[in-house]
């Protein structure tokens, strides 16, 4: 199992969380996604490490910005 953590900026509501979850969920290999607009945390669990560029692009596609924190 691989876990990646990101800080997302710009989310203000549950709809924002849903948008990020939908875009990140399209990345191959992603098994679970935890996202919180209140803290800005995005935690992705996958069998193999997920490409950071793919995650950042997915968050950008949802309309937000992210940086890897762990």
C-alpha cells in the first residue's frame, strides 16, 4: 500500500470535495481518496505509488491547486 498526502487550496464546500474526488478517482491505481475542504487535506491510497504530476493535474482540472505534503 502506498499513501500520498497533499494540501489543496481553494476548496470551500462539499461540492469542492466531490469535484476533487471525481477527478483524482480517474487516476489508474487509486484505491481510496479522503478529501476535506475544511483542512484542505487530500490523502490518496493506492497499491503502487501514484505519479504526483497526475494527481496535481487532476486537482488542477477540478479547479484547485495542490502541493504534496507527504
